[in-house]
C-alpha cells in the first residue's frame, strides 16, 4: 500500500454518522472547551515571563501576532471540521488531504501538543496550589512539588532537591477519572470552570484599570539589549513565539467533533468564538498588568497575583489563585480529552492497537485510552521540567497548524464538490499566510527544541514502519473484503 493512501471524504462522513460516542455537546459547550483549553498557563504564568524577558509593554503586539497566526489556522480548522466532523482533529484532516504517512506524522506530533501540554499545565497548577497553601499557613513538602534535578525552597529558607511533583501528577489523575465517567459531565464541569476563571480575569481588568500608570508603558518597545529576542523588534517576535503557547488549545474543539450535536454548524462557532474571546481577554489583561507593575518585575510564577498586590487590593489575590487553580484544571481536562480522541481515531484506522478505540459500554467514553494516556501524562507532569515541556508543545502545535493550512488547499483541489458548511475566505491566500506565520514562529524557537522534535519524529517513523503501516493495511483489506453468505 502507498504511503499516500487517503481516506475518502464519503468514508469519513459515514464514520461521523455512526453512534459510537455520545453526541452531547452544543455550541456553548464547544466554545467553553476552546476557552477552557486556551486560558491557562499562558495567561496566568507566561505573560509575566514574556514581558520581563522579551517584549516589555510591546507584549500586546506579540499577542496580536500570535493571535493572527492562530486566526488563519482557526479558519482552516473551521472549514475542515465542518466538512469532516470526525474525532481526530488535524490527524483526520491530514488523512483525507495528504495521505496515511502524513496523517501518522501529525497524529504522533499532536501528542506533543495535547499530552505534554496537559502535563505542562499540571506543573503550573501545582505551583499555584503550593502558593495558595502557603498563604493559608500550610507547608507542602517541597521535595514533592518539583521534578527531579530541580530545586525548591523549604519554609526555613533552605534549598531542597526535587523528587517528584506530586500535586501535578495527582490533578492529572483526578481529571482522568472525570473523563472516564462521561463527556457530558466533563463538559458541564469545564463550562462552569470557564465561566469562573473568565469572570475573575474580567474583574482583574475592571479593578486594575484604575491603577494603570502611563510611565510603566513607556517605552512601549524597549531597546534591544544586543541579543536576539531580548527586547526591540526581535523581542516582540520572540515574545510572540513564547505567547503562542498561550493560544494552544483552541483546536481542541475539533477533537470532539463526533460528540457535537450539530458539528457542521457548531464546530466553526466553537473554534472561532473561543479564539476571539481569548484574544480580547489576553490583550486587556496584558495592558492592565504591565500598566500596574513595571515589566521587569514580572518574571515570577504568579504575575497576576503580583499585579493585584501592587494595587493594594490584597483581598483579591487569593481569589485570583483559586481561579487559577480551577482554570488550569479545566485546561488539563480539555487537553486530556483531545489526546484520547485523537488516539481513538488512530486506533480505528489501525495505526494504534485496538485498546485505544474501545468504548465503555455504560459511559460511552474511550476509557482504556483515557486511563493509559492519563497515567503517562501524570508521570510526565511529575518528572519533567516546565521549560522543556512548554517548548515541545509550541513546536508540535505549530507543525500541526502548518499541516492543517496545507490540507485546506489540497482538499480544495482534490475534493472541490464536497459540501463545506463553512468555507475559508480568500483561498489560497489565508491558508498560505497561516502556514507562513506558523513556520516563522517555528524558526524563531531555539535549535535545541528542533532537535527534540526531530528525535520524537524519528521514533514515530520507526513505530509506523514496524507496526502501524502493516496493521492499517490489514484493517483496510478486512473492511474491503466481500462478505460470504452461507448456503442453506
């Protein structure tokens, strides 16, 4: 079989009509899934890091650049999700447009986006929990709050070597249990948490606006220090690459296509609405935060709490931390949901073992895939450092977005007659701009991140040629074989 074997649009649409997963999600749930995935570690942690180390007040421009790249990709996702409403996200779209091998590459690559993103957010959740407990006078064992080879500060001021990030692993396991119970319960929980954390961020903007000082926003683009990426124009673009992590997740909406009640209509709404809402919130929070606190003082784990402390509204600081805990919880939920649904689709195509495609007879969820994926994600959250995790998530997501943009152009050529309830405007220019903007941000990432990506892809290629290619071929042959009728 050719590496370019593709799944027909008709076959994929037929799969969408099979009642395998429970269709329980409407446009509000889907939009909340997108917001729940996007508003997380990026806004609660990385905003301060990117402002203090890279862009200064011009972080607002960085956010707009990252949002523009995501908007181009989001339009492409919306078209593909409306015409191919099947679980699997970019993996499924690549199978229809570019063939099996490219689909495998992107499916393998999406593990970096979803599984490692969930682990990354869990590490951020752990940091906020430890900080909140400290405010209450509760000291969590510092050796159990960071990964091995990292250090933590004990209550007496001594430095303690990390053993395992227990809170990060525990929150992943809790999310895993919730997802096994059912998609409706998980989606309703996520919607409630999204409302909570969004309300707190809006309240932060409303309360903090009165404390913004103009001098903190000048110069808007600080002069470059002489090193690429540290302020100046290069710092704005490096800040965009860092803040891209903050937007990762809006595409998680497309992974729930087979659980949407009306995917042709509701998928584009969920993708584009969540991206627009998050962009507005991000920019407003960044302007207020940097206007309250000089950007060089924001290189901390809880920059928004620092901003509140600077206003004197100390009563609001614990509210922000609790909101961050709930908000990051919902982000982990969506990331684990997305990863298991991608594995579900890959298993049904024979590229992964059948256990990833088994559905619980009562809960109608891919329970074995959820248990296995959640367990691996929990181990990663407990053992891996935050910096490496976040860089791999960014480059993996950018590669996925790039291939989705290419997929729209290819399908316009190879399947022009297929109904598209939502159409990307100005094709091929919008997909081309989306692909180029993603590629530009990939180039701006450190070479060490590229090396890790290449190692990951080589491992994926080995699995494909040793296992997945043969099993996918055998499954196709079995499905295409004529059914024998017994003679009586």
